[in-house]
C-alpha cells in the first residue's frame, strides 16, 4: 500500500509505526473472512480492510467524521484478522493509533463521553468495582430480567491457600475485576503451581494492567497505569521472580505490549521490555511443567473422566497471544472429552467494554457463540479470560469457569510438593 502521511504525523514515532504497518497491507481482503463485525454487517468499512483505509485517510490529512469514529468503535480488536493476514499486518496497533487520532478530532456527545468516563473510573478500580458489584448482587433479586443478566451472581470462593514458600517464585496479576467476579481463579492457579513447586507472589500496589483505560482511548492515563504496575513489580523482579503469571488472557495481551508501548520512555523502556519478556499466560507455565503435572493427576477412575466440556478460546489467547491448542491438550490429559465448537475463531462479543458500549452487536455475537458452544451438548464451558467467562455465563445455564479451576479440582488432594522452602 502506498502512503503519503501528513506532516503533523509523518515524523512522529506513531506516524513511522503506522506507515510501516500500512505498507505491509496488500489489499487482499483475507481479513474480512474472519472479521466478526464484517460477517454481521457485510459493510466493507466494518471490516479490517475498510478500517485500514479510514485510518490511512486520517493519517494523510483527511478530517475524520462521526462515521469514521463509529466504524472504528465497532471494531472488537479481537485480532482474528492478524491471525489470518498473510503479510503480518499489525492491525491492532494501527487501530490503536487511528482511534487515538480520531478521538482527539471528533467530539463525542455529553452522554457518550460521561458513560466512558464512568467506565474508566469504575472498572480499573478494584475497590470501587467490587463495592458496586456487591451492591448490585444485593439488589439482583429485585431487578428485571434484562438488567439482572448484567449483574453476575456470586461465584465460588477462593478456597484454602498453601503456606509453603518455594524457591521458585512468580508474580501474579490480580487484575481489576477478576478478584470480585471470580476469586477462585487466581486461588486455583496458586494451588496448582504450589503443587508444581512454584509460589505465586502478589505485589502490593499492583492494580489494573491499563488495558481498559487504553482501549477507552485514555492512552496517556493508561501508560501511567502501566508505569505504576512496573514500579510495583520491579522490586520482586530484582529479588529473583522468574515470571509474571496472567490468568486473564486479555490482560496478558496488554502486559505483553508494555515493552512496545513504553519503548520511547527513557525511564521505563528497558524495564517495560523486561516485564513484557517475563509475562506468561498461566497455560504457558503449566504446559512447561507437563511432565510433573502428569505425575500429579489422579490415575484412578474419576468423575472427571469422559466429562464433555466445551472450551472457549478467548480471542486474546488465540489471536493476541498466539497460544492455540495448549489448554485443549491439557484438558485432554485430564480426561475431559472436548466437544467440537464451530467457528471457534470468532469473538464472543465481550471484548473489554465492548459489550457495554456496543450492546446490540455484542449480543448478536454472544448468541452465535453460545449456540456454537452448546452445540456439542457439553456439561460445562471452560475458558481463559474473565470477560469472556462472565459474558458467556450471562447467556447460558451451563456453568462457565476458568480452566485452571478444573485442573485444580482433579489434581491429587494429597499431592503436595515436598520441595524445601527457601
């Protein structure tokens, strides 16, 4: 693709990055085949190729309009197009740059702006989010059915934790909404890794990864949140933590980008790259310990054996982190029978705040996803991201939870690592 970027952006870091991305695009259109919004709307401007042209026009000096903003807003940033693209176009980064430019030039209405400010204030704040969720759950029995679905019921408690401290230590990201919505997830991860001789460490002051704020186009505020996360983690990294473990794949994609997003910050560039290099989805850690894990899994017949489950691979896991098949292999090792999920590459419609800001499209995607997940008659649905988990649970009677909780359940209760503490 030929480009002629406008002077205001041409010689900036963002302009050079966008120009390099644009020049990789060959207009082939293969991305449209896997774009969820293009499939729903059949509008070229609601597919990656059309959005790339809209962003290109803005970069070349055209004034964006509310229509430009609408088509960029409708993008889920699911990154299925990146998985499909034969030339490696980094569409996700391009749409981040494009949205930021459009946001600065196209004012939103008072209601839309206020709604985004509320989301940005509440979701990344674990205390505020947890308090409001608790109030919502108290009022849930009195709410009408449509509103009741938007307030997730209480899930399993965290459960007991081991007091063993192992020589191997890894940091864990609590996240902003997961502690309130699914406290059992990180607790299960800690128990599993404890059995594998690894202690998970929570860093004081480590809050939201910055992903929600970044994708609400408060990018400078998001970078500040990322710097705060690095500051909270850094003492533990200096003390020998070998990895940063993420149990929400959506957060994992964001933290993996720290090195890139802060590469021009002289005070944080090196540390941000180190953090990104250390970041691992929980599945990567467990897969690396597969031999030890197999020795811990019960060998006698278990109620788990043969249980039919559907696995929803979040977009952030399969397209963002490029981790496909690892969790499914682990579940098969546990004795689960995985059902076929048609069009497993398509988004469920959660996508961070997308389900709130684009409810109609989100619900259509959710209906399609739940139908696909339920088509194999599973007894439960397992996934790897808190947003997907809550979104899918709102539309099905089947239990939906993180796969690490299933693994936690089937490990030998008595199998405790006897590795000495340091």
